[in-house]
């Protein structure tokens, strides 16, 4: 008890601490942050003393100053930070999904630092439409008559249903009532739009006659949802886009397909799973198609809507469209990505998502070997390092069954629990995010960019030094 009282008496006063910090060379520290940091640090130390935490002792002035400065630094650090993705998940939703190429980054910088023709027609000198900046390109690439871009694919689905189906019935296969992430489900989005859901078929099998028998006077749409984030296998069947389009035409109903993770390229030719492209669905005769800009397309977060002129014109007039519209940064980066698709090889080489998905395994093996060669001598006494084969994932709710053969750097710490090392890696100034398998820490080099290799090596060497 006496020792506790002594420790409490030795705690410095806040005003005294502020005077200590005034003597520091840094003069750019915000006074509010400084005071908060001092108060919190002293309060935390007081709590440790009162709780009887072992190892608590009387700190010297310079120890307090370092404690304050460290806390101030944490408070001043940005919440949104860069990380190194060693998980092997290419479209990693939690880590920002698709990366943008250098040209798109330059376009973002230009859009941010200068005025632009966002809604100004340079030809007429009158007000223009922001959507016109990318609409013609999207139509050219997909074969659609018209297009519109909003802030994400859930918004795209909501906007379409709100425009075309409010107060009416929408028929959907029971096997396609997916959850699209973050606990948001297609039935929930539909309910919010004011449309009534009519489920048809069974979980594993839906037939043409299921749709036809469910059509009533209240039916306004036949909706097809591509199950991009899960697979039903075995005794299954569904109605194709072509069949659905035919039913819609026969009954004068709008047909829609939510592709979720839409792609402009058939990636099966590069060893990935066969997925319908946007062009495939448009060609099938579906009236309106929605898909994400930041998944397999490899662009910024956006929801892209393509379809017939009449349908898209109605959607554009919906007042909700303004609430869901995209900003100049999305447009700047999206246009850059779209233009790459005019040249297939250019898209594969320059769009990071496509490049990572289609990279040759030999390149990955060589990259992993370079990392090991660089760190081996430094870390060998504290960590066993091996080159191992592993499987990467596409991510982003796309191709859930697709395993991408890859190579990884495997770290097996000798004096540290792997779970502790994983946590400490996350706490680095530039965090390294990997995954634990069989009590080993894996850094899958598929998602390590070439320019990050030496940086990754330096971080690992410094960690074990």
C-alpha cells in the first residue's frame, strides 16, 4: 500500500508535462492533441498503479516525454493507411479491393488538383452531364445501347428496382437470393426499393415454367442474380439469360441480371473459372445489367448499369440517382480503366487485378526466392524461412471455387508464437498482412507488387534484428 501511495505521488502534473514537451524540437504539435495525450497517458499510468499491475515503477522525465510523444504520434497518424497485402487474396474487400494502375493514379491527382470539365460541355460551352464522360466507352465495350454509373453495385440494383418495380412484383429464382456482403441481402435491397419479391423454383433447381406460372398482372420484372460468391453443385438447373430474355419479350416484361462481379474478359482462357462476361449477358437480350467496377473489372468502387436506351433513360430521371451519383475521382479512374479494355493485352498488363490473376507461376516463384535470399542471413537465428507452394484466391465475392496455384514465403519464428508475430506485423508502421496456416505465417507473393519486394524485405529484417 505504501509503495502504491509513493507511485501515485510521483505521477507528474499535466501542466508540468506540457512544459516538458515545450522543450522538444517539434513545434508543429497541435496543442489539443498534446494535452489529450498527456492526460490519457498519466490517467493510464494511474490506473495501472491502482490495479496493482506488476512492473509499474516511477518514471523519469525523459521516459514520460517519450511516452507522450509516442501517444501523440499515434493520434496524428492517419486512420486509412497503406498495408502490404501478403494474403494472396487479389480482390481483398477488407484491404481496399482492386488496385489502380499508375495512369489512373495520375488522373486522380489531376482531378484533385485542377478544375475539370466534370459537367461542362467543351464543345457547346453549356452545362454537360458527368455520365457522358464514360457512357459511350461503356457502350462501345459491352455492346449495350446506354449506360449509367453510380457509387456501387448495391446502389445500382436499388436504383433500377426503385425506378422500374416500385409497388409491383419481381420474380426471382429461390436459388439466387444471395447475400452480397456486410449482411446485405437481395431480398432486403428489393424491399427497400418498394418492390415485392416473388420466389420461384427450388433452392437447387428452377425451370422456365416456374417463371411463367408466377407471372401476374402485378409482375413488372424477371430478375436473374448471378451467384458469383457461392456455387450450387450436383442436381441443379437454372434458366439461362437467353431463356429469361425470351420469357420477358413474350410477356412484355423487363428482364434484369445482377452480375455482381462483372467482367469484360473471359478469364477461363487464362486458367480461371468460366464466368459470364457483361458482353455475353447484353448479347443474350437482357434489358438491364448491373455489375461492380472494383471487382473483376479492376477499377474504382462503382456500380455500372447497362441496358436499352428506354430503360436507362427512365433510371437516369429517378431523383434517387442524384443521391447515388459518382464523383469526379471515380470518373477519372474509371475512364482510365475502361480505356485499357480496348486492347486485351494492354488490359492484362496494366490493370493490377488482371495482372495478379493471370501472372505466370514461374514469376511468383522467382519473386518469393528473391525475398528469401534477401532476408535469410538476417533472420535465420530467430526464424526459419522456407519457400512453399500455396493457393491464392480471387476474392471480392468472385469465383469462390477457384484456387490459384501460387508461391509463398513461409516464416516459422523460433522464439515467438506465430500468432504474436502476426499481431506485431499488423502493428508495424507499414503493416504486413499475411495469413497463418499450420502454425506458420505465410506471405503469398501473388499480391506483393514488384515495387514492394525490397520494402517487404527491409521490414522483415528490421523486425527480426
